[in-house]
């Protein structure tokens, strides 16, 4: 999950909590969309269960519930 999301343009940091099956993504600039995450996960065992913007100012942070994490 960390490696996949880390390849998305303008991602600054990805924190993964495998026990909670979540990832927190912080952007350098711009916004992250659920469609962008779904595209990044395409062809992997992961999928987006939920997508939530945590902060609307820069840097923007997003919390994702990720299916397929073990």
C-alpha cells in the first residue's frame, strides 16, 4: 500500500496502519481523489473501502480504509 500510494504524483507521505486497515496520505500540493487511488490500486489486491479528506488546507491529508490488507 505504502509503495503504491507513494508513486502517486505529489504524495508527500503515506502512513499505513495494517491492524486498522487504513492509510493516511499527505500531499505535497494539490488534491488526492478517490479515483486516483482506485487507479493506483488497479491490478493489485487492494481496493478503497472509504475515502475521507481530513484537512482542506495545505498540506492536504486523506484517510483511506483499504480492503485487501493483511
